[in-house]
C-alpha cells in the first residue's frame, strides 16, 4: 500500500506544504515494507511466499488550528493489491480514528474533521488495514503510522512569575544587576522561530536596561539617589519570532525600590536653641528635647547626642530616644534660680553606623548651641537635714521633749514656716509637735519591750502659701530602763536519781531578761536566804549567767518522798537591780548505772522486774480471748454431734472427723486408760466399743504371773500389734493417746517449799553484772551505788 500526503488545500499554505513535503522527503523518504511470510487467518500452517505486495507511505502532517469550512486533507492510503475496481476496503483504527480522522474506505483518502492543538497533543498513532471487500480477508498485514500535528505560532510568550518586586541599593554603579526575568512560549521550539523570544524594555528608561537574550535587568545611570526618587515601575516585553514583525508578545511589570545607604549626614535645623526650665524641676526628670534631621532611614539614620562642652555639662545630661531619634535633656542636679539663672550647652549629634564608601560626603555629625534659662518659682520649705533620729527613755512622762526639726523658706521672701505631723499611722499619735518651733514631745507612755522604735513624718509649709508642703522622716528610738526582773529561761524538768552521791550536779539553769544588755544580762543566782538551810540540795552560781543544782546527801527514796521544791532567787545587774524568785520542782527517779532515767513512778516496781503495765494488760486480754474461744467451742459441741461411723451404703472414700473428746477418767464409755496408769491391771483384752467386730479376734493369753513384772514399753508394743492384727478395726487410721508420765525421778523435788530458811552470808554483788533484768535484785541484796552524770 502506498500512502501519499497532499495537505495543500488553502493557497495561503502552499509554501508550507512545499516545505512539509521537502522536509518529509529529506528526513523520512519513501519506505517500503515487504513480508516474506504470511500467517493465514483461517489455516493453522505457515506457507512461505516470495514478496508480491507491501505498504509504501510518507510521514503524515496536519496543521494545527485549521479553521477552513471543509475537512483538512491529511493523506492517502493505497495498497498494491488495489486495481481501482473497488474490491479493496481500507480500515483506519487507533487514536482519533472515526472521530478526528476519517478515511474513505474505497479510495483510502484521510481527512481531519476537527481543529487540532499541538500544545495539547503533538501526534497521533493510527493503524491501517486493507481487506478484501468480498471475503473480508486481509490483503496486507496491519501497519502502524503516525500523524504529526505541525506547529504554527499561536502562543504568545508569558511571564509566569510576574509581577516582580525587587530592591537595589541606591548609589549603585551603572550596570548593576537587578533581576533576571524569563518568559515561556508554548510553541514548538524545534520548529521555526515560533518559540524564539527576545526581551525589550517598554517603560523605565533611562534608569534601567534589559538584555534582549537573557532578560537580565540592570541599572542604566550612575549614583541613583533614593532621597530623590525611591520607587520605579519597569515594564519588560517578551516577543517571539525573534522579534520580527508579526510575532506575538507578552509583558510584565517589575517594581524596583532603591534601598537606603548612609550617604546623608545629620543636620540640626537651627544653630541656636533656647530652653526654659523652672528651678522646681526634679532631679532625673526630662526637661527638654532636641533633634537633628537625617535624610537616611533605618540604622543609617541612627545617631547619638552628647554634650561636648558648656557650663551646664555637670548639671544636665542628654540621652537618645531610639524610636524618635531625639535627644532627651535631663536634670542631674537641682536648679537654684537665686544662685544661677542660665546655662549654655553645646550639643553634638553624630551617626552611629558609617559607610566609608561615602566618607567624602561627611562629616556625618553636626553641632548646635542650647541655652537653658532657669525660671524662678515659689518653693516649699527646706529642712536642714534629709532625715532626723531622736531618742527618749521609756516610761517618760507625757509631754517630755524628744527633739526639734528645723526648716526655712529658700525663696528671697523668707516666709515663716508652720510644722505639723502627718497622722497617717497609729505611730504618729504617740507624739505632738510645736507648730512654731518644731519641737516634738511625747503624747503617751512608751514601753521599749513592746515597741523599741517609732517612725513618724513631719511636714512644713509656708504660712503665706500653705499648699507648698515639704516632708521629712523622723525616727524615734526608745531607750531602755531597767523595769523588768529576770526570770528562768524555761520550765526546767529536774530529776535526781535515787542512788545519787553528795555534790553531784543534777541540773544547770539560766535566766532571761526583757531589758537590753545594758540593764540586764548579768545574772546572780542564790537560794532564798529567808529560808532555813536546805538539807537535800544546794545551788552554785557559775558567774557566767548560769547556776548549777547539786545534791547534798546520799540516796533518795521515791517511797519516802518523790518530789522536792527548791526556791531560787535571781537578780540582774541593772540600775537599780531587780530580782525575782522562782521555784524548781525536783523529781526522784530510778536510774541506770550510766545515769539514764528508768522510771519516776513509785508504784512501778512490777515494771522494773520485767513486766510493764501494757504487758500485763495484753496478757489479761489474751486470757479473756482464750476463755471466750473455749466457751464458744463447748457451745457448738453441745449443739451438734455428727455420727462416728459413715453409712455402709456410702462407698465413697471419706475422711471421718472425730469430734468427741470424751468425759475424762470418769467416762466408762471411752477408752479405758487405767491399764496405762497401772500396767498390772491389764488382765484381759479390752475390745473397742465404737466398732462392732465382724469376726472373732485372735486369742491372746497372758499368764497372771507375768502381770506384775510387765513393762510399759512392752505393753505398748503389744497393744500396737493387736491393733494392727485386729480385723474389727475400721479401714482407716485412728489416733490413740496414752497418758503415762513415767516413773518418779530419783533426784526428788526441786521446789523451794521444803528448803531450809537459814540466813546466808553469801555475797550478791555479782547480780549487778547480770543485766537490767536483775537490777532490782541487785539493789535489794547488794550495795550498788551508780554515779549520776549530768
């Protein structure tokens, strides 16, 4: 089959058709495909023939965007078997067959029925088939071919990222790169100049230029000044067909902003300034502002203000507000109109961030002169001191002078001053003040031990202008008077051991005094001289504000007297000295040898023997619980009894519980244990009464002559053998108890009931080494005198 293409339908496209044919012939040529073997459709064997026919075609092309009224002719399919009599039928299948591309099945002509867009699909793959119209058998094998969509310039270049926003520093060199823009064209870049783009600048000259090939935008002028113009709008055009007439174009906007550099020094608008400051201005407060202008922005406009000279450099200071870039003038020292009425300051403002590329435009600083005029105002009274400290003794009478405050009018008028106390707190009501002289007096009686210090505020105002008020703090210290007697530092728990020795220290005491160290802290201890000599205890003053309590005799007894009272007299070293009497309570206690207290109660002898009260209570409680359990058990036993022998009908293996304890020796129905208590009484065999025998037991005969000499061990072994051989016993084990205690001991009794009660001279001192359990015996039988340590 031969396929030919004749796409020259419109005269306007004659040249394109010619180029198409030449391009196809040059690149594709005529290709003839032959088959040397054919597979029959209906048969099952392969028959080899030499070639007779084949497909011959050229590359198919179809122009995109065809707008003609008739379908666009694409090409022609032709088979060598076609004689022109209409016996050959051509069939077209594949992409777009029957919808986009149709074929005349008799002539093989292919037409395109729709307008195609190469940017959506560049080619179509189809299959051609030639069959016999009469037999519907293929005359040629199915062949694949491609229809390419040929590009035309129907897409304009586009800037996908526009519009653009970009910055470039001011004062940049000419030719500084700003931005590169890129336009894309959807047309075929491999065919013609449809996708060949060139760039040009439509708006933004003469400040900027663009490279026609690369799209790089550059500065076109020297030293572009941001302060003259900051924003530029540049329009860039991209045109295809290499910029020729008839090409399509697209444009975008590039917004360019010049960024600031420090190329402008600061400048004060004026060379001389004047500032009015009242003399009443507070130290540290801001009294004025000054500012130097800088055409730059951001950090390039940051500056620092300083006072470089002038007679007010020590009175004023200046700082910089970073937000407003203003110089804040503050007061370092108070102003006094009567002493100095004006000051002159030279203030400098300089940039803090310098760019040395533009140092030739400097210097980047400026200086101005500021004259400060001090204004006269009516000032409040001025105290001679910033604060006062006064003293007064406690217990002073009401109206006692404490001290005097003084204030005067600093103005030239020198008005009279009136004093008063601000009664804002309760402490201010303890004092009064003379309105004319400023003398402070007491208004209440003071107690230093309750409040040692008072803080009050005294105010002073001019008589002519009461609204002008000044204040001063006054502290009043309350001086101590020896008005509190000493007393014991705490409540002492004094203990003396029963086995104490004479002269042994049993307690060290100390005292305290509410007065301060000037009127106290030197204490003297003694016993009350008005009482008779104490035979039990004495007191020793240690001369270090402490005293020691000592014993005066050997041994104390709790049974005789368990508490002693010792009056102690304590005096301080104040002027005049004060004293007080306190009574110490001394308890008698039983102690260990190392001085540790064992007990202090006279009735606790059982505890010393090893049983405490708690232990006795626990023992009694256990006895009560055991009795309750026994009563409960007996009650349950009487309420319910279970049979001893299980029914013979119950063939299961069971554990039988015997809950019958018997009635003791008097119970004739239980086991007869008389034989165990007296082996000679075992004259005959006793049968068990709880089981009915099923067979006669084995006969056993014991001669009566051997009953007197039978041994208990032998008797027990005999009973065991009988129990093992007795067929009448139940088929389970039973427990038999024998209460035989054995013969009497030859050693006799160890009881002390029959012992001799003769007096012994034995030495019992060794009992003291047997431990705490024998302490009481050691004290009763020996002379043990443990030492008491403090």
